[in-house]
C-alpha cells in the first residue's frame, strides 16, 4: 500500500525489452537506500517489484498487463518518474489509500497558472468518471491529489490544483497538454459501488 506522497523523482537509465514484458532500470537513491529484493516501489503510480538494486538504482519488470493499462510502456532512457516506497504500518497517512493498481490513463488537456499554483485539467476514460467527486481523492502518476471539479459526458474530465511543492517535486510540474498520465481512482468508491450493487440485486452485502 502507498499514500500518494512522492518521495523523489527518479530517472530511467535503461529499458530492456523482454518479449511480453520490459525491464526498467531506474535511478532513485532515496528509495533504494533501504530497498531489498522483492520490495514494492510505486513508479509513477504503478506498483513494481524490485528485482535487483545497487546504491543508486533498481531494476523492475513491467508485465504486459501493466504495459497495456499504464504509460510505463512509453518510457525512454532519460525520462523522469515519480517514486514512492510502500508505506509502513503505523506511519502517517498523509495522502490517501493508494494501491499502485492503475485503473487507466488520462491525458493532460491544459494548464492554467496562477500566482502560487496551477490548475490542471485531465481527460479520463468515461468508465472511471463515476468514481470521482469534487473534493474527493484521485491518484495521478502516483501523486495523491484532491479533485477540484468533475465534468461527465462523452468526453469527461476533472481538474486538480497543483501547489508549488507538487510542481517542483513531481513529474506533474513538467507534463504538458497531450501527455499521458496514470490514474488510480479511490478504492473506497469502488467498494461502495460493489456493496450497493449487491444490495440492489438482493445479495448479502
């Protein structure tokens, strides 16, 4: 489990094609400082398993399912990614409950700068729009954010406000219109939908 609080920006140092998967090597001195084989690290919102590591980098395999549903397949050497280690029991939950299981990808529509923050609009798949509500939580490229507005319809979108810390310390500070981002909706919303659906069908909730 993660919280959506990015610990550092990492850099892709190698991309190795493995047929139906890809092995990424990522430089992230902070997140590998206590990493061990088998640990989980979220890479731009995708939970990956450490296969090997040294003092500054770690390698992780990205399976076909993740390549199909996330933007990790677009990564090239030199690209930056958001990194977060799995949270520890008893730690403060500063963001929200994040699984690292991406539900789909969105695209940056536009950015509106202000004096101290930026409002970013993101297009999202119609099937995900029902899980978002104003003032609710959403994970964008692994970053826990608060939804400002949600617009449904054939081309739904939502907006978030990015504070200076988020702009400086995550890759969202440099994403531009048309760029893909990984989206994970609030798991609590999906559980509520499942339970209400079971009740309506007369099944035990």
